[in-house]
C-alpha cells in the first residue's frame, strides 16, 4: 500500500491537539482505489478550482452533490492512470517538468517567475501547481504508451484513407464538438439499457427546448470532458470517432445528433462550430557538419576551440569543409561524405541543430555550438521548398487513423482498468 494510504487508514487522519488534548480530524479518505486513496482534501481542492473557473467564465454549475460525484470520478480515473504509470516505471523528470512550465509561461507571454506570482496572487501554491502539471503529463504519457500499444493501422487502411483525402482535395474540415455520454454498466440487462435510453431521450428533449448543452453535459454526462461542458475541442472531420462519423456527415453548425448507442452507453453530440482550410508546405535544408565530442581527454573548451580554428581555415580558404569533416568529424554517418547530411526537414534534428540551420543562409557556416551530441559547426548548402503532398497525405492518413482508433481505444482501456480495480467510495458511509 502507498504511504498516502497508510497515512489515511481507517478513513481519517487524526492529530492530538496540544491545547485541548483531544483528537482533531485533519483529513479523511473519500475513496480507496486499489493500492491508493483519494482524500477528502483532494476532492475539495478540485471542486474549489472548478467553481473558481466557472465563476470567471460565468458558467452555471450543477448542485454541489452532482459536482462532487463528477469530481470524484475524475480523481478515480486519474489515480488509476497514475498507478498504471508506476507499474510501467514511467516518471516525469524535473527537467521535463521545468521545460513544460516554461512553455506554459511563454504561451501566456510571461516568464516563469511572473507565472508563479500570478498563481500566488490568485491564492494558489506554485509547488502544488507544479505537481498538478506533473500529474497531467504523467497521465497523458501513460495513455499514449499503453493505448498506443493496443492500436494497429494497416497499410491497406492508410491507402484507403489517402484515396478519401484525395477525393476531398485540399479541404481540411474541422469540427468543434460537444459530447454527452449516458453511461451503461458493463453487462447491463434489458431494464438498465431501457433506463439509460430513457435518460438520453430526456436529455435530448431538454436540448430541443433550448437548454444549454454545456450545462447539461456537466449535470448529466459521464464522459471524461463532462466538467468542461462536454467540450471535445476542434477535431478533424476524418478523426471523428467512427460511431459519430456517419451521423455527422453534412451536419451544420449547431446540429445535435443522437442518442447513438455504443458499448459505453448512449451518446449525444453537438456541432458547436465548423472551420476548414489546408495548406501543405515543406522547407528542406541541404547541410553538412563537423561533430566533436568532448571527453575526459578533450575538454568542452578545447572542443570548441578546435572547431573555431577549423572554421577560420575554411573561411580563409586554407582547407575545405569536406576535407576537415572527413578527417575530424565524429559523426560516423556523415564524416566519410565530407559531413554531408543530404536533404532533410530541419525538424528531424535536435532543437539546437534545427534552430541553427533555420538561422543560416545558404553558404553560411555557423559559429561552434553545443547540442546533446557534442560540439558542431554546420554549413547550409541549399534550401528548397518541396511539393511533399503525397508523403504528407500518407503521414496525415496514418495520424487520422491512429487518432481515431486512439480515442476509441482510450475509452475502452479506462473502462477495463476501472472494472478490474478495487474501488470503495466512502463518501456515503458512516
């Protein structure tokens, strides 16, 4: 059992008050999830966070009891995914976490220190925020790894999707979807199926009367985006789950479809908005480089100095780039070719190398720079914009098929994990 579970055994954590010498309840267990627990404070913190967000967005929330149920279900799913990550040895390092937080700050046009100050001004704790981000990264990665292993995309499927994309021309339609799931228990009997269908029909009737889809999703949906008003975001029309794809063909903005039956239950989907435009352009770079790897014998400063000397020899005409690369480069794949890397998309290289190539003009030789592989100098020979439509469509077809299967398989995986887990919700127990 986890240390968190041991600390919260018997449904609560007790501390002896020095002033009154009697037990004081600090926290209690809201649910036991296999070898872990969800504490009451976990539930309260997320409820408070959602209420704050709803207030800022002027969004109406359901009753506290309904909201609590939704929050608890989300935390159970999160705990199960964290346990799955632990089983496969998945950990998010501090370096990965720091980079993600820097990216979040940049997206908000601020520094990490400014982001920290903003969180603390709003009553949050930056360390708690960091761990929340770590958890989000972990659950996303464990889904990518575990669910990805369950998916097979055949060459025949890719070919069929490419033909479909060719029929559509260059149009790229995206749908902004909202979703309500009326869940059906696994192995449900006829009475349970009829009850779920009746509830789905009632939700649809309320929508027909003009009630807000997002608010009904928060109240009625069992989907994993219920607390976001069922918002599935923008989805490429070809990546829409198979169950919805046919029903959504030709559907206009504002269209509501359903109830649609699946193994998970009855689905109701709304087309919130539609947009469509596609441009494909690939810039390739023909470059060469010399790589020197620092070692116990060769220091960082010495490696950099050697490359700087060779660069000056090339610029002065004493030696050619090719001669020096063949004689000195420690990249076995390109040294024998005079350092020539051939034509490539710069994005295949590590960030430091990619960024250097993008800054250089044809013919220019870089100053020495460091990457994860060692010290380099590089020269851009040529740049070109290529027509990569065929390859791009193949790649896109594969991504579409993978994403479509991923969304469906992720739901199936979570249902399996939850059904196999020991879950005891203590909320209503004395």
